[in-house]
C-alpha cells in the first residue's frame, strides 16, 4: 500500500518516471552498496592492502540475489543503517575472504559512494531528458521565428514579439542548465573513503589509504577528492539546487503555457489525447495537465533544495542527524525533475499553436501595442515631445471611445498630411516592430549544442 505520490500506482508516473524509480529503488541501492564493497576490495588488492585472492573471491561471491531481504530490513531498522546488515550476509557468502570485506571503511563511506553511483546514473538520465526537451523547444522556436504574438509585461500588452522568440528565451535557460549539469557532474560526483573520522587512519600512515581511495574512484568512475567529505555536503547540495533551478525554468514555461491555453488567450493547447485534462462535470474542458504537473514539481523541488541546505550544517567530523535528510530529499529530487522533464517533452513535442489567434490577440487593444513604435516613427516628423503628446492623446481617445490607435491618428489632419493614411496604417502593424527578435531567436537556435547529453554525441 503506497503512502506518497512517488510510490503510488495512481500518481507515480505523474511525479517521476520508471527509469528514475529503478535507479533509486531499494534493490538498486543495495546493489550499489555491494558494488562499492566489491570495488573497494579490488582497489585494496591492487594497492596491496588485502590479498588478491580475497578480492577475487569477494567479487565473485557477493550476490544480491542471495540476500535475505526480510532479515536485511529488520536488521536495518535495528542498526539504523543498511550497510552492516548487508556486510554480515555478504561476508557469509564469501567464506574466509569475507574477513577482508569492508576493510578500513566506515558505514558512511559505503553509503555515500553508493548514493554517488545512483546519482551518476540519475544525472545521465536527466541529461538525456533535458536534451530531448531542448530539441523540442528548438524546433518550436524555428517553426515560429516569425509568428507575431503579444509581448506582455505585468500581464498587460507591452510590445509585439514572436512566439519563436518566447520559445528561444525558454530554450536559452535550458541550454545554460545543460552546461551547469555537465559541470556539476564533473565536480559533485565524488567517491567517499575516509574511515571512522575521515583520516584513513585504519590503513596506517603510509600511502596505502590515499592510493586505495584513488583506485576505488577509478574502479567506479567517480572523482577522487582531495579530502574526505563526510561533513562537507556541497556536492549533493549543488546537484539538488541545480535541479530546483531547472525545475523553476520548466515551471516558468508551464506558467506561460497555462496562461496561453486559457480561454481568453486561446493561443496554445497541450497535445490532444482522448480524455486527457477532462472534467467530470464540464465536457468542454481540456485542462493543461502537463503544465500543471511541471508547475507543482517546481515548487516541490524548491522544498528539496531547502532540505539539502539544512543538511549542510553538520557537526564536527560526523553528523548527528542532518545526513538523514538527504536519504529522503535526494531520491525525491531526482524523481521530481525526471517527471517534470518527461511532462515537458510530451507537452512541447506536441504543442498546438494557434497562429491566427496569436495575431488577432495583438489587436485586442486597438493597436495600442505599437504605440511606442508609432511615436518613434513620427518623432522625426513632429519632433520628439510633440510626437509623444500626439500618440498619448490618440491612445487615451482610443481607450475612451473603444476605437483604435489608427483611427485616432487618422483624425489628426496635420499628421495625415505629412505621412499619408497608408503610412499611418503601416505604422500600426505589430509585425513591423519586432526589433532584433528574429536575430536573437536564430542565435539561440543556431548556437552550438552544449551540455550533458550533447557532450557525449
């Protein structure tokens, strides 16, 4: 029986993905613990700390499938950590070689390294998902580089933009996040091996301890840090804080899409799937479900980031509690971002764009959206201050009478004489006042592919 959205058979694929759940499942975690223990044995054998025969036997005999999981669960609750219960059973599997298992290590060494192995897989999955979302956005920006729509500030019409420009702004943030994810992967995914207080004293004062840690890092393809990070949790904080930032950028996209899907805007619709977004009482409804889930994930990710920041404040060389916050927050952060990226890919890949409605909406204010454009164009004719006064009065009159800016300007005889009616009509066309929107959009579209996934291609 489930108790959270992450393991609920109803909600789990709305707040996570099967791939990420598998990476952070109990089964996967225990397997990563065993992977860490066997890799440690091989590393220590390579350095000469334990016999090579013992390492070979540990590697060959350590077997998740041979574990008594009921016993493991019961003993974990008693001990407070799963590592010692796992060691007991795996040591039995290895016979005499089991005496060399976990040599010189402490529980947190194994648990932290196992989590790092999960994070390594999780970051790779997120990088692939982020790349797919970026490709969908790049395609939208390309398709709509010239699609005129209303630019809005403070939820009011400001100046014309293009929908491609808006998509490129969304994309630019995700492109930078992809770079950050690659940088975080290189910096944050570190092996942990320090012994009881982090000093590697259990392996003596010679070079064996540091050589073992370096060999262990190489075995597991993790970074070998300069010093033990038992109580320096900035690596995990960097990852989860970045996830919150990526989630926030996805939440911004979701907020814009939800607004543009509203009946009053009518500019976008999420992909049509029979029954998706339906109401139990209102058959006309087509709710933006993916955007709503992305928006919720953004807020939940902020909470996970806050928890990890709290977990940074650990006492001396081993914490008395903050570590446990990570056990809950880290897997949930990976799940939430994976779920949000999944929803974003689905939504953006099939987004329905109503180009005609976007264009019609630019005229909702009777041409006032181009008031600045008109003022700047007639300033050389009437002078800067007089142009401002004429356009200001025309805007006021258009609002009060429910007419258009063009209508009011055409009533200004001096302006018509000097510019002509056709020219005034051209000045009031939103499509002619887009500045460098198309150029900037294409700069984002054409920028070299960078980031976690792209760097592997």
